[in-house]
């Protein structure tokens, strides 16, 4: 149940495991945003200790969904 004016509860979660793939991860996240009228969903990114810019890129990323 959601309050009026809030986002609907997600119907499903997209879980994205990643390691050392910052650029590819951003492409995947951007791709999720190109869907036409998608059902409500949330995204969980699991980073397995990347030492590249993955964490920084995720902190800066702003999705429309």
C-alpha cells in the first residue's frame, strides 16, 4: 500500500552483481531507463569489492526510475 503522491511499491527487483565494470554497469542502468511504461521496479547493485570507479560512479548516478 502506498500513500497518495508516493511511488507505487515495486512489482519486482532487478539485482545486478558487478565487479570492475563501472562503464558497463552505467550502460545497463541507462538501458533500464529506456523502457516504455515499465512496471514499478527497484534496482539493487551488488559490487563485489571493485577497485575501479564503480562506487564513485554509482554515488553520482541519478536514474529517472
